[in-house]
């Protein structure tokens, strides 16, 4: 594939962030909304999804699927961002202004993925 450098940056970012779900799961468990069942499994599944989708970006036959998968995953992650805004315990000292900024950043990440379709 002959993609821009920022495409590979995006793929690398998802792969690395996915591994962090396994290396340091505690921060992810802390922000998991209580209404999501099996939080530890969900942290590992979301990390696995990030790794698989990041790798999938690197192959032409899985690129489109991975882009749509990343878009879906980021949309689902809005629940975590909203929960962090609602729960002082989940936000654990993160400034409220930063939590609000994360919402539009999530839209930018979705746009970034869809840009490569």
C-alpha cells in the first residue's frame, strides 16, 4: 500500500494502545462503566480489537473492514467518555475541561479513520 505516513501512525497507535490493555489493564478497568458486564474481559477484548484493527489497516484486503471497525469501536467508546464525565471516581482527578475536550477528539479520530476510505 502506498499510504501517507499519518495512516501508518494511526495503525501503530491502535496496535500500541491495544497492547496497553494487557500490559496495564487497571486504568482501563477503572473507567469501565458499571453497566458493562464482565469489565476485565471487555478491557481485554477492546485491547484485542484495537490490535487486530490496527494490524488490519496494514493490508489492502482488510483495510476497509478495519476502518469501519475502528469507527464502530470509537463510537462505542463514547460510553466510557460520558461515564467519566458523570463519575468523579472514574475521572480520578482528570480535569473536567479535559474530559469535555475528549468528546470532540473522539469525532476527530473517527474522521481520521474514515478519511482513508
